[in-house]
C-alpha cells in the first residue's frame, strides 16, 4: 500500500540506492536466470489473479463517475488481460538476450582489436498513468535487458501496481536475482515525481508514458535524460487508388478496435477523387459507433458527419470520435498529415505502390504504414514481446521501445602492450 508519511526526497533516494545496487547484480546475470525470473513472475501473476482483480476493482471504483470510459478501459483488468500480461512475460523470456551482443568488431593497423557490445542502460525510472499492464511490460523488458526499474504508476492504479510488482519480485527471488531490480514508488505525493526527475545520482533514464501533460512535465522538469512518448494523433489517408472496401475495413479497426490506445487512428484523410464513394461508406461502417466530425466538404457529402472545428485536426480523442478531412491528391495529403500528426503512427491506404512509397518516405513519423491498421503500432505486434512505449523523438530510439532499445553500448579494446606515440 502507499504510505503518505514518507518523505518523497528520502524515499526516492532510498529506492535509487537499492535500484543501483540491483542493477550491478543484473548486469552479470545469466540469460537463464533472467528467463527463469520472467517465467516465475508470469506464474506469480496467474496465481495472484484473484488478488489483482480485487485490487483493480478498488482502482476502478475510485475513478468511476470521475473519469471518461476510455480512461477506465485503460485502467480495468480482466482475467484475459492478466493472462495477456503473463504471456507477454513468457514471450519476452523466449526472445534473444540483448545484453552482450557484438554490434561491431574491427582491427586497427596497430594491432588493437575493438568490439562494440550492447550493455544495459542501468536504472530506468518509468512514470505512467492509468494502464497497470505498463508496469508488468516495462518491468519484464528492463529485467531481460539487465536494467533495474523504479515504477511510478498513476495514483488511480496504485492497488493494481502493488500486486504486479509483488509478482515480479517473486520471480526475481525465485531466480536468485535481486528483488530490488523492480520497485515501485510507495507514495502518491507528486513531489516524489519531481524527486525522481532530479535523481541524477541513481537514475540513468526516465521514460514517461501517458498524456501530453505528463510528458511535457517530464520534458520540462527532468535533469535525468528522458525518452519521450508523445500523444498519438494518428492519421489514416485513403488515397485515390485505394481499394475502398479494404480501406473502410482497415480504418474501422484502426479507430474502433480500442479507442483508448495511442495507436488508434484519430483522423481520417480522404482523397477528393474518391470522396463521394468513401465518405458514405465510412459513415455506414462507423457512424453508429463513432462520432464523425468532418470539414465542410465531407459534411456536404454525408450529413451523418458533424462539422469539425479547427481544434479537431490536432486532437487525440482516445474516444469513439474521429475527424474527417478531404484533400486534393497525394501531395496535399502528405502535407496535411505532416502538419497535423503528432508523428506517432500514420498510414496510407492505396493499391498504388509508388504512391505508398512516396507517403512512407515523406511522412516523418516514428511508424508509417501501408494498407494496415495503425493499431498494429505496438511492440508485441512487432515481435518485441512487449514495449515500454512508443518513442516519437529522433534520438537513441524511435517507435516501439523494446529490448534492444533499452541497451546502450560500450567499447572493449584488446591489445598486446601497444603504446600511443
């Protein structure tokens, strides 16, 4: 349980010291030991299902009537979702160990042999909002990549997070690894977040995962290096050469499969050349389940669309709402996406390979897709087992952040008595 009597500065200092010590233990851990910890943690999660459902019920009850349904959906756990968390841990155990990979080797004329090898980053601070499974995924990815992690989940998910962390620690102990490799902040005092962001002595990287407000807070206040995960104002562009029925099917999935995830399409962009065909079919497929807000041209084609405001073009709804914009050809479509996307994930629907190539090359987003639902923008779907977030910046890592992206590297130099002239 959380303890509001804790001094945030002292508490973060204590967590950081223990995490740093645990990270030193993990860096030499065998692949077998790390995989055993993950498998044991997966079983501990399954064993804890009744406790976790009870804890999650308390979390959900604390926000019902206060938060939108999309928020509650992200917070809510079910037996299937818990099983999905456990399976993700087992899938990560099956992935190759990223630590110790030889990234490059080369010989110098003086006989020096140099290797560039992958190593853990060290201690990761993970600050996230309402999704409890983020704690399990992040812990598992950090464990496998040799990093210790300090979790600071949203106060709304504190009961769920406690049970998840206990399961992860049981896995670590069963494998003979330091249980402090996975810890959680034990206070909901927001001063603890500020302290974590300034804990340069112990924390090597902070990763925020949540809404724009959280990410901007971390960006503006952190002295620890950060890996930012911005909002997902994702676009699906229906090109003039699209297979219309295919495009409509994909877009319905991209928007409505789960509206509360960052890879959900929020804006549908349609080529004017086929707008008369596409807009009514989009409305047929989605209007009963999704509020469609269109520009004047789209509304004129189908009055099931409501007029969009200027704000709609830059909004991540995370709800069953989508904007619809009509553009005049591929170049205008690319320009519209570039100007309004959050550069998380954007897609083109077309049977024209050249048009697809131009879109994929020109749109500067972390993930760009052709004829596929933007909801595939996910580490698990990319074969990474899970993800710690979708990085939208351009430094170190971009797109789904998995095991390889949670490693840095160092150089190993082998000599035989060489001295530098």
